[in-house]
């Protein structure tokens, strides 16, 4: 299961608590988790860092995140959001015409625009 982990602020902290040593330990642990494929992707957003994890469930993701030195020290926390694959494309192939036949969109290789020709099956 893919899990989105968005860093959330911990109130009342000063910048002096974020030492070079804990930053280095955090980077090393993040590297280890990335190499083990527990963390699939890491990002810096404009407003806060985020990661995509590959875990069995949310509980495992929380355990993985708790192993980060800055989380263990109470310097950062994460909002954990379970993700699922987008299934909306299936709607393109479920449409029916008034006679109840399924409408199938087909791509025209001679057209550089998005697929738009509809045929009936």
C-alpha cells in the first residue's frame, strides 16, 4: 500500500533544536529507508516536506516514520494518508448509448489531439 506522509509542524520549537548532527542522522535514516524501499519517494514541497511510503498498512508506515531521528526527538511529525490507485479511467469504457450498447473511445493515430472518436461495440 502506498502511503503519503506530509510533514506537519510541531508547535513551540526553536531552530536551535535542529542541529547538524540530527539533520545528518535524519538524512542517513531516510537514505536507509529509501534503499530498503520503505520510502519510495521524498519531496520538498513549497510549504512542507513529504514522502511516499510503500507499507503493508498505515500502522507500518507510522512505525517506519517513528524510526526517523527527528520524529523520535519530537522535532517533526507526519500526517499519514493511505493512497489507492485512480480508477476513474474505467468510466471511459463503461458509457452506454441509448440502445444500451457500450461506447468505446478509440484513439486515431492520425490525430495529434486527445482521443475523441467514439465507436459502438
